C-alpha cells in the first residue's frame, strides 16, 4: 500500500542514526517551554488524529502520549485491550485495517509482542509510533532518558552508564543500549545472572559490557539507570524472592556511593520502592525520576510532530 | 524509518539559496544602522517613552533586529524595554502542506505580556502570514494592551494576503513576486546588508 508523502514511523532506536537522535532531542528541547505556558497548547497538529492503541496496560506512557497530542491540538482517541475487538476474536491486522479506514494520521501502539508496530507499519497508512513492543524496544523512553541525561550532564558522549536489573525482559534497556552506544556512551549492564544474557555484549557493535556484579557496573558511573522488577514475572524463578533481590541488586545509598559524586539516577517507572531502589535514593536529589516524566511529554510532542510531517532541529 | 528524508530536502533548499543572484543592494551596514535608529526613535515617540514597552523578535532575523532596537531605545530613554523571542512554526497555516518543512525553535517570552505594549519585530513584511501566526501565538500568552509591528523592509501592500500593515517601517521596497529580499545580519551571514535577489534564468 502506498504511504503518503512525508510519513515517518518511529519503530525503534536501532534504525536511527546519531544525527537523527540528536535531531529529535533538539526538537524536544524546543517543545519543553509549551508545557510551562498558561495556555499549554499550540495549533501545530490541528485537524490531525492520533490513535493510542494500547494492548498492554500503561498509565504513564499513555497519559504522556495523550497530553502530548492534546498540547499540539491533535484529536486523540484511546483504545485499550479491554474495549477492543481483539477480545472478540479479530486479528491484529484486521484491527489495524479498520482503524486505518478511519484515516488517522498517527497510531501509537503498545503490545506485549515484539514486532507488532513493524507489522502495523506495513499495512497502515498512518505513521506508526512504537510505545513499547514486548521485550524489543521502547524508543520514546530512551529518548526521554537521553534528554534527562543531556540536561544534567550536557552531553551523552563519553559518559559511563550503568543499567541494572532485569535486562532480559527490558525493552527500556534495549532502546537505551542502542541510543547510548550510538551517542558515544559506554554502557555497563548487571543484574541477576538469569536476567542478564551472558553474550549481551554482541547485541551492539561496541561499548556494551556485561558486568558480573552490580557494584562493578555502578563503580565510577555517571548515570545509574535502574530497571523495574517486573513483578508479573516474579514466579518464573529468575531470582528467589523480592527480598533477596532487594538485598543483592537493589540500589541503596551505599551502592550509589560507588558511582561518581555527581552521578544521576534514572528509573522508567513505576518503581517498586524498597526492591530495585531504596526509598532514600528514590527521594534524593540525585534521582531524576520526575524530570524523566516531565521530559516525556516534550519528547512525545516532538515525535508526534515529526511523525506527522515536521522536521527535526538541525536537519 | 525516515527522519533522513527531510534532511535531503533542506539541503536542496539551501543549495537553491546559494544559486541566487543579487540584482541590487538596497542597504549597506551603515544605512541599516540609521534605519534602525530612526525606528527606535519612532517607537518611543509613538508610545511616549519605553514604559511597558515589550519588543518581541520573530525568529530568525527578527531576533537580532529586536535586540538592536532594544539597545537603541535604552540609549534614548535610559530604560531597556522588555525583550522576547518568538518562533511561529507551530502556528503556521501551511504546516500540513506538502513541501513545507517546518523546523521548530524555542519561543522565549519570559516576562508576562499582560497589559504591555508589544512591538513585534521582523526583517521583511511580505504576505503578512508570519505576522498572523505571531499574533495568534501572542494571544495564547495573554492579553497585551496593544500590539504594533516594526519591520526593516516592507515589500509593499500589493503582496499582502491578509489585512496586516506595519506601524514602523525601515524602508518600503516595491518588488516583483519572483524576487527575494534578503536581510543579511552578522549573526547569521558574513555581512550586514539588504539585497534583492533572483533565481538565475533556467
């Protein structure tokens, strides 16, 4: 099927170049100010329709995309699995074709299976934005993390970033590993053995290191990125108990002291206090969790704007 | 995935600009300076001083012009008027048109515009559409007491597509539609000048 001119998908970070990533981030910088205005709205996407198609539950990401669309004056519609025809037996492709027949300009999709956004991109005329697909990618999360890092560290190149936790199941980790290594950072990953693929280092061309202990990963790091323990997978015997996880892999102040003095702490949320991150670290000034949420709206505004025809800064 | 396609388009546009031929020079640096001095005087004369005056430069070339006007007004009146920057990309009326390649830049209106006399500053007034976008954006920021428009070059009323005129004009330059007026400023270009350009005949 013919795609309209200028349609652009955001399926993952893997497909992007460092220059393209920088372009998106610079555009997002310029959208930040809109959320501080008294009237938090610009007419840029007036008349455009954005469908948020969420097959997996999400509060933060969906709200963030919805606010981003509304602040750009787009009309947004939310579809969640409970109310969709898929529960009535329709196939994914049929759902996509039906939505497409209503002529949306952009479909933001989240699904528990990797590759669903890519599949939709093949059949839909709307621009497809990946809001998380299985354990594959969550590109807007990596972009907002990058924006937070840039804001506090000035640049990403040359930084040491530790990613701690359930690397195996984490799309946040994958998107971040792609983004950070493309932008010239060194990434060290660590977590419980069964949750860190041992040959992970080959996942990207360079600058990714699997560390045996989380202390080794955090040692001297400029950024410590904590992943959520996915409690829904807790039964699968990847680690014995949550309590044990907290003791061996939780980010405590003591462990954070191994990092650089000005190291920052990121967490994609929702966080399990006292498990992967201790409350005192989560509430400290080093933790930028709420900044991440704030930048998330700006990043998604930029992505929606670019997906529906805008041009990135510096292009 | 195609965030690159736009890049190529922009490069082509820049290439086009390089090929433009200058037909005549309307202002050099010192004429531009004198025109801006006169504009600054007119603005404070019309508004009885610099009180509540708020200059807003429209990106890109309106920004350094507004800065220079603010400096000149400070010399004249002893107080520096408020100053802000506006990017009108998100308010453009051609955002959905094929070929429009809008890059978003930051708007910086840090001081409240409520009750102020706003002077929008741009380099060239042509169709009036940029000013329409600027006015719409301005109203989303609050309710100024008054809005005026200052431009370095007015290409003439016959080109106007909206009922918009300037209050303060550096120079009226009647032009043909095929001609392009370029205001060159040291912030962006090598020289300070205003010239009429045209594409070379095919």
